[in-house]
């Protein structure tokens, strides 16, 4: 096992390269980015950025999410973000500008991703279920387990929990959102939630796209049942 002094020196060396430092700062908003986007932030070639990302991943500072044919890098966790924030304070350097997606606003606000909700709505639902401790697991990573409190609350909301327990599909998992670059809720539970919201007319589909529209009744439900406030697109 690497001794603490050596490990600290390895982490310092990973951060010390200016391009890698700029890439890490670009990830401080919690969103994931591609090698091309990080290359632009660091003002280097995309191929060079991939090498730097591999170094940061090996050092445990970022982890890489593979979504279809795309690969996204994001900070490895809150501890990394806190350490970088502290270093920026010591260095007297302001934070990098936040992520600005180019996705049309209606699609960014709410849309379907296969059979589950995505966009700002999908990310907000994902985060709220974790905050309420209805789901348990590492935020933005892998599979989640449903807690007893979550099962009771979601059944009261109208979900068929017995049917969900019999599915062979992954129950609940993080699915990286391509506009928000943070996780929304996938798996059987994500699909069941979208189906319920549509059946109750709390959400409505756009006829010409994957966009979803939250109805007044849906806004009221999410506020009353989940404590979730969502504005208009």
C-alpha cells in the first residue's frame, strides 16, 4: 500500500500540470464533460486531453462515465471538489465559468430518454429521491437500492411496487443526462415513474418531439408529495 507522503506527492503531481488543473476547475460545477469540451477549457488538443483525463482517472481525481459511444469525465466525488475549492482559495484564483448547454430550452426542461424522464425534471427527480432517502447509493454512480421508506412512499404515490419487485431489469440506476451532464433516474423505477406521470396527466408528451410538459396538476403533485419546485421551461 502506498504511504501517505507518496500518495500526496502523486496527487499534487497530477494537479500540478496547468492543463490538468484547468480541466479539473472546469469540472467543479459537478457536471460531466467530454474530452473535446475539456480540451477547449484547457486550450489543448483533444488527443492530449484524453491522455490527461487518463492520468486524472488513474490518480482517483476523476471518473469516466461511458454513455453509449460517448465518454464523459467528472470529478470523483465531493472530497475532490472540496480539495480543489480550498486550493483555489489559497491560490487566489476564481472558479471557472459554469456549464452552458446548447440544448433547446423545451428539451432541456423535460424530455424522455428511452422510457424514463430526462432534462432538468429528470435530474431533479433523481436528486430528490436520493435526498429523501427513498433511494440509497452513491450519487451519479451505478445502481441504487430502494429503501423501505421509499417503497412505502412510492406505493402511496401510485406505483405498482409488487410489479417492480418482479422485474428482471435493473431497478434504479444513474443515467447521465446529455444536456445537464448530471444523472437522471433510469431503470425500471425511472420507467415506472414516467409511465405514472403520463397516465395521471401530470406530464404530457409533445406531439413532434421527445419534449415533455409538466401540467399544473403535475407541478402541484411534485410540490406537495416530493417538495420539488420546478419552473416553466
